[in-house]
C-alpha cells in the first residue's frame, strides 16, 4: 500500500512507553501513518479536529479529559469521526458507555498486534469492531444502552459534558481556581458546576466525588489514592 493510501491514526495514550510502542508498531506495519500523538483527552479533541485522522485510537483513562468525554466531544463536532477505544479496563460498564458515546469499537490492551491492526482497518472502513470477548458481552447487554451519555435510564445522574470535565479535574486534585484557568471560566462558574454535580450525585465532599470518579472510570484509581 503506498503512502497516499495509508490509514492515518491519532494516538491518545498517556503512558509514554505504550504510546511509543503503538507508534512503532503501526508505522512499521506499512498500512498506517501516525499523524499525531497526545497524552490528554482535551488535546485529543483538538488534534482530531485539526488533523482529521481516519481513526483515533483512544485510551479511556486520560488526564484532564477522559476518553469517554473526549469521544463525545469529538463526535458532537464531527459525527463522521471514527474513535476506537484501546483500554486496560474492559468491564461491561466501560464498554457499554463508550459504545453509547459513539465509539466505533473497543479493544483490550492485552490484544494482539494482528487484532489491533485489523480493528483499525475495519473502523477506517466505517465498520465497528470489538475484540471477541467484548463482542460477546456487548451482545448480551445491548438492552442497557440508552443515550449518547452512556447512562442507563435507572436513576443514574446525567452530568453535562462541562460538569463531567469539572468532576474529573476535581477528582484529579485541581483547585477551583486551577479548574477555571484550565476551562477558561470564572471561579464562580466552577463553584456552580461543582454544586450542581454534588446535587445530582448526592455527594457532598471531594473524597466522595473522587471515589465516584474512580468507580465510573472517569479517572484511574492510582491518581488520587492519597485522599481515600
């Protein structure tokens, strides 16, 4: 396959060793060209819209903005974008939520190089692709899907995209001032979002918000263990 026909890929992965390994693997394959790399979900959104890769290979547990929210933001702006999730977490809840958010597929990080490259090729064609184990679980749990927020109709709180961003930054340890600077909003607005989050979740302290963020895959459990 000549270079003009190579599938372009954006890598969104916060672990440098993993990202470098994926980059080397894809570039060596001959069918792909890595056009961008990032370690944060927010930058993944920006680079996707700027570079328009054929496929975004996205981890879930990304700092600043997790892969689920990044996927939703990408597809809200560009519904034709194709996001393939590659994650160490493969619980049904993660898979269902990313599928509902619009991801075109989901692979475990333990997957083989052959399955990974096949998945990228299929997603680039406009197909969906899930690793065999995940596909089986997804088939049995399709009835749990509800909306693009990935939340079932059972009384789960529906956070807005901005509230989800604030929740992640709070759970990662950012102050209201830091969150305001990161998101380009006032401290007062951050405080309002934070209060809305607490009201919706019925959680009224930072430790509780962090536990919720870990339990729902917003952040990795290694990020803020010190406060738990």
